[in-house]
């Protein structure tokens, strides 16, 4: 049993209410009526109240902001932060190779994102991007991003990057 909160309310005559919250879905309230004298003492009254709550995993944020944050980190030259947005599978070519590519890019514009599919642990986003290389070249692409939910960091990680189309 996981106890979320225990609240004790004090009145003039001592404890008037103890409230215990279990699993954020069950509240146990024990009230102690205020008495004028000790001869009229009554046992505490207990009331268990179930509160409505969806017991499934709370809805996670969309992976689309994670994609925008990834490119924002790259635009701000925060390569380590962007690298940390990738799953170990997507990091397989190593950090040096990653840095070698991104240091050639001046900036990236995320023109659009579209959530294609999503479940509890995987999602797919298609995005239209414009890369501005330091050489002056401009690259317009549609890319599919597969995300995986990382339970350790409680966030979406890019698990696969798949170019779909090179645009003029």
C-alpha cells in the first residue's frame, strides 16, 4: 500500500480530523467530534471515500514538442543536450560522428510536424524540415521520427530517423 498524504487537522479540543490518502484514489477520513466534557466521549467515526480516478498511466505529452526541443537544442549549439534526446540505438554511430555532422549545419527550421501514431511506449512523427548548412546549401526534407518512451527519464527519445523525401 502506498500512502500519498496524511493530514491531521487540529481543533481547540485536540485532533478533529485525520485524512489519509492512499494511491491518490482512496481517502480515509477519521473525525473526532469536539466534546464539551470527557464523559460524553464517543469513538471516532471512520469514513472511506473512493474518488474517481483513471488508474491507467497518465496521458503522456505528445512527442512533437520533444522533436521541436531537439532541434532547438541543435540551433543553440547544445549538442550534448540534443544527443541525450536520442535512444542508445540512435546513438550507435558515436558522439564524434554526430558532432561532425551537426557542426556543419548553421540552423534548422521545423516547418511542420504531424503525429502519425502513438501508444504508451512508441510514437511516430513526420516532420518537414529545412536545414541551412554553413556552406550555404539549403536542404528541405520530410523525415519520419520513431520515438520510444524512456521510463527512466520520463520522456520521449528519438529511436529512429528515416528520411522520406528530399524536397526542392
